[in-house]
């Protein structure tokens, strides 16, 4: 029997053998693996049931709802102090590491910057295969050569690439099966997000909002790579309703008269308006709809040459899963000139509406520092949370000399995915406080080159920091907040053990008490822990795994470690 077959078959058998020997406490965790069909393939049923799968971690954010909640309590508030490294795997690339480890029945898939994939034995960290994407001659990307992970479906592994391709690999060998172009890298398109696999489709958005692209979400056939549909995140009529206030009701000081005059002269700028989709869509299987957020307009800081609301930038959007047809949207900031775009992936969860009735909801953590709570039916806003970071002089307009406004362009909640604990009624976010000034300088479309329309500059004399914050999503009140010495970026995960895990740019990886915010455990990883953690259970033992490789955007210390932790024997 080949090594690969042993890795795949061992836990499948162990689920039957071990379950008779361990007692009631672990029975559900071990037997869970037997409920999801053929463990040699990732079936649609497995993906549908991922929220209750205490063995695997099958989605970038844990499940289609993107709750990042892992349903095992083997590691808990009482024993987390005994958490120790089980193994460390070093990737070939020493560079910004933002991957979410995906685990399928004892096999782990991780990605690195510049589009490498490593398949590992999740018990030992031993490498099973290594794929290196052959990059095209043109790669244009914002914010580092990152990759945030893979999608798994049936017998294939899928990844988006910096040169804007979607690749499908044989899950057993890493052999390339097919490759298709997503966008033209010469125009500024690139991919850092992980794809999403659902019902025979592979969903993926695009980067490039800083390069004058027209953003989109696309669906491809999982077997052949054939394009099924495209939803353009910038409609042909991007003008909108000339909104003067943001989602929280604050005046954004738009010069509507000047914008309407510019519209008559320039026309609708939809072809170069940006609107990248950086992170995974959430999937509502009951209604056959997906929900995602759209990033900033192009050029970033110069609104004079892009009149109108610039739909659907800075918005929550929902479309039909089978057709890509528009269902609803909600725009947080119309005509954004501060780069406070919507990036962190939305979460599907039941919430209380304004009358106290439980309704299907959507949560989104904004760079403004608010958690926004929506009605899933029509995308309407139910409430927004208390501010998790300082907000000062909102919304002052950028000038050539520079204007200070808080938050700075990096957040609040940057791309970092949030997590939830339904039993506590809490959503957890990691935040940045990085004071900046906003500078504007009008520049024409440069054709596939960086197009900021000015600059946002960090203020070196002001303190930078981050926090981990727990928000009651039914009231908007902050339940607890823990300050960190550096701005936080990367992601967070909650577990049934009453724990919430998050890492920091200084190398600290910590476990917090989900109810109180008390730090119960920490580990120094030696490089920035700026990747979202995962958890899995194999051979009856739960592991926590995270990448420690730093971050380009905030220049945190680079490394190349994938570290798995488990309880000391």
C-alpha cells in the first residue's frame, strides 16, 4: 500500500475501531468522520455538513456560513495550558504567510506566497507532495504575493494564482489537471483569495481594485474549468442614488453638484472603477444565494474622476448561486475616498431584528471599526456595533497636503475573517489602529499600473496598536476588548471548548477565554502569526494549526513555519 493510501485510509478505519474504546466524550468527534460518505473524496454532503464536522476543516472559514467555529471541546479552557507543538513544517518560501490550513481526513493542504501548495500528513507534518505554480510573465498585485488557501472538492484541489489563473490539481498527487485564465494580469488582475467549492462550481473573485480593473465574482465548472457565469461587481450604471451619508448616518461631505457636472463630462466610469472581491463568499444553501463584500473604487483617493456612488464598491452583495443574478446589496460608504473598503468575509448567522424577532442574518466587520448586522433576505442593515477602534474627524476629505482621519486606511477589521460563538451570542474580530493622513493627487488611468490617486501615509509619531474584540451581535454592544501591542491582521477562530485563537505580528499566538477575553495560553512562534488558524481531529486527538510567516502589508517578521499544536500526553 502506498504512503498516500495509508494516510487516507487510516483515520477512516480508526473511526470505527477507536470509537468503541474511548467512551462517550469523544464518540461524536471520532464517529463524525463516518457520517459524511466516501472519505476518499470530498463530497458535497461533507462540505454541506462541515459546521458539525469535528474531524476536518474543509472550508477556508470552516463552513459555508463562514463562522470559523470548530465544534470540538477536547481542547478547552481547563486544559489549554497544556497545549504544546506537535510538529512544525517549514515551507520552501520564506515570505508573507496568510494561508488557512485545510484538513481532509488526516491530509492537510497549505499554500504560500508565490502559489506553492504543500500536502502534508496532518499527524506528523510530513510532506506528501509539493506543487509549484509556473508563473506567467506578468504579475501585478497589491499588498504582497500572498495566497490564502485552497478549495477541496471530490478528488481535486483548487487554487487562484498571482497571474490570475485558476488551477485544479489531483488531490492525491498534486498533478495539474487543468488551468484557466480568470482575468488579464496586464490590466491589473490577480488572485490571492481561496476559491469556494459548492454544487459542482468553483467560485472566485478578483484582486486589482488599485489598478483600475472592473471587479467580478466568477463561477467555473469544477470538473472542466469551463466558465459558467460572471457577476460584475461594478454595474454598467454605477452612479447610484447620490448618497450623502454613510451606513451609520454620518455626513460624508460629498460635493454632489461637482460630481454631477463631472458625470456629464466624463460619463459613467464603470469600466475602470475597481471593486475587487478579496475574500470568500458565504453560501446560503437553503435559498441558493451567496453573499460577499466588494472592495474600494479606483482610483482610491481621487473621487473627482469617478462621479456617483460607485456601485457596488464598499458593499455587501448577494447573487443567485446558479446564475450569478443580482439579488440585493447594501453600500456602507458611497464614493469612498479613504480606502475603508469592505474586505473581511461576511458571516451567515441567525440574529435578532429591530423588533427582537429571530431572522436569518449577515455579519460583516468593516475597516470603519464597526460590525454591521444585516437581514439576509434583502441585505438591509439591522444595526451596527459600537466602534472597536477610535474614530476621529470622519469624513474629512483628502487634500494635497494631507488630512488626518481615524481609522486609517488599514482598518478596523482589514481582510481578517471574524468568528462566532452562538452559545454566547458573540462575534469576535481582530482590529488595527494605524493613524494615517490622506493625500489626493489627480492622475489619469495608467493602464494596468497602480492607480491610487494620491497616498495614505502612516503618522510615525502616533501610537499603533490592535485589539481582539467580542461584540454582542444582537445588541451591537462590545462585551470585551483586549488591546495588543501591534495592529492585528490575519484572522481568528473560536471552538466549542470555550476558546478563541488569534496571532500577532510579534510572533505571539494566543488562546483567549471566549466569554471573558482572559489570555489562557500563548506561544512565541518566531515570526508574525498573521494567518487564520484552523483545527482538526485525527486518531481521536484535536490539533490547532496556524502559519507563522509574517505579513507584507504591515511588514511583520517573515518566516515559513506551519505549526500544529496538541495537548501534552
